[in-house]
């Protein structure tokens, strides 16, 4: 139930997948909301604290996700998946990982640019590794914003493809990311 197998995903991968998806959408909405606030609004300070804390937790979860992927068997493609579908799905997944890591790293760099560590709800502090000048912070901010939009667009394509598999091709692509595939169905 917990582990992935050749037939599908286990509870660990499924939970990480949906918690990450939720966190990404939440961070995107909160990030845009933060930039619309003026200094005297209460969320002007609360927003970034929450954004950075959830962002760092997502960073840890993403590292765990990559480790879990490396030590788990990879579910096989379904018989009706054409080579083109497999290529498209792999390309989008690689791009999503690349965008996600860039977002997590640029977010961390912006937050620690002045040499102060990044905090998770005031409980854990991740130390700063480099201080950045104003131009570099601006660049990291632009990359963070553009890549945040890109990840939302790509994740929407990825989600639309899953719905297409479910409703048009009527295969198990979406169901196996919703329901753990038990070891007995091996
Ligand atoms: C999937 C993950 C993330 C998404 C989708 C996301 C999304 C966003 C968005 C849309 C903005 C507004 C950008 C703007 O208009 O300038 C923003 C700003 C910001 N984010 Fe993130 N973010 C993510 C992860 C992180 C992480 C991990 C951190 C820190 C550890 C972080 C720190 C910041 C900071 C400090 C800002 C304010 C930037 C500025 O004032 O220029 N973000 N984020």
C-alpha cells in the first residue's frame, strides 16, 4: 500500500503528489496576493512569513519526493500509451521538476539575500548561503514570478492530459494517482 510498484503508485507517492500540487497553487495565489498589498495591511507581513514557511516545507517535501522516486520501482506505462504520449508526459514532468526547483531556490535566495536565515514558522531557521546585491535580487524576483506562472500553465496542461486519459481514453492514468495500487495486484 505504501510503496510504488510496476502497476501503480503507493500511498507515499500519492500523498506527496497531491500535497505538493495543493501547496504550489496556494503559494502561487498567496504570492500574487502579497504583491497587491500596501505596507499597512496586516497580511503585508503575515503573507511573506506564511509563503516562505510553506515554501520551505515544500522544498523539504520535494527533496524527499526525489529520493523516494530514486528508491522506488517506476510504475510502467499503460498498454494504450503511445510513444508520443510517453514522451510528452516525461517532457512535462522533467520541466515541472526543473521549474519547481528553480522556484524553490530563487524563493530561498530572495528571502536570504541580506544574509539572514529563512524561517519555517519561527521554529526552524535555514541559514543563508550567499548574500545578493540589489540587481541579483531583482533578477531572482523576475525569475521567481515568470517561473511561477510557467509552473501553473504546465501543471494545468499536465492536469488536462490526466482528465483526457480518464474521460476520453478511459484508462487508469488518473485513477492510479488517486488510489494506491496494492502489492497483491502485482
Ligand atoms: C512552488 C513554489 C512557489 C510558488 C508557486 C511561488 C510563487 C510566488 C509568486 C507568484 C510570487 C509573487 C511574485 C511577484 O509578483 O514578484 C512570489 C513571491 C515571493 N516568494 Fe514565492 N513561490 C514559491 C516558493 C517560494 C519559496 C520556497 C520561497 C522562500 C523560501 C519563496 C519566497 C518568496 C518571496 C520572498 C517572495 C517576494 C518576492 C519579492 O518581493 O520580489 N517562494 N512567490
